């Protein structure tokens, strides 16, 4: 990613909100159109103490947040977005006592929706723990607000 104003704030966007900070998310860079985040293994983030594997909720939050960051990378700017749809497929059990990396790519932008694919893994993206497909609504101005795709109403008698 080129040296843009967005590139300067991506590390803060990765971990500055209350929940991402509490979960320990950390920015791990952008390569081409793919953004990476890391989540550490911590005992308080474990879903099942017997397996010592990170919680499924943490995996979902990580994939969702990486997906949102991929939208900002595709737009090359920060603007308000909201998750419209998120599907996570868990493909295998994560390794015990191991943090995760999420990688996400926005593969299509329309005037009002961004479509993203993301995956979570330990070391190898070819061996994912989970994969996600998601859609985000773009909520900024410039004719992309709610109802922007509707035709203007005709006045009575016109």
C-alpha cells in the first residue's frame, strides 16, 4: 500500500476500539490488496479450558474486523462502514495455545456494498482454521447513503 493518510492510521484502526484493544488485535501489514491482523493466544481468550484453543467468538470478531479493514484498504480511505452479512465456516480445530492471523481481501466494491473474503490461520494461509465471506454497507456520503439507488419521487400533478 502506498504512503497514504490511511496507511498511517491502519495500526490504530486495528486495535484502538475498546473491543479490539481488549482482544489484543494487532496490525500485521498490507500486502497488495490483503490486510493482516494478529490475535494473541491468552488464557482469558480461550473458549474451552480443556483444549486451550481460542474462542470461536474471538475468531469471528477477528475475521469481521480484518474484513472491515480490507474495505478501507480497497477504498484507500477511512469511512464509516457496518457489517451487513457475515458467514464463518470453521474448517478445523485451531492449535492449542497458539495465536491466530487473519487475512482479508475486498474483492468487489459497489456504490453501497463491499464484498470481502477472509481466513484465519496459525502460520499457513493454505491451512485455515476458518474462512469468512462478508458484506459491509458503506455509510458515507457522496450518493451512497440509504435510498441512494431509489428514483426521485414525482410531484403530484407532474
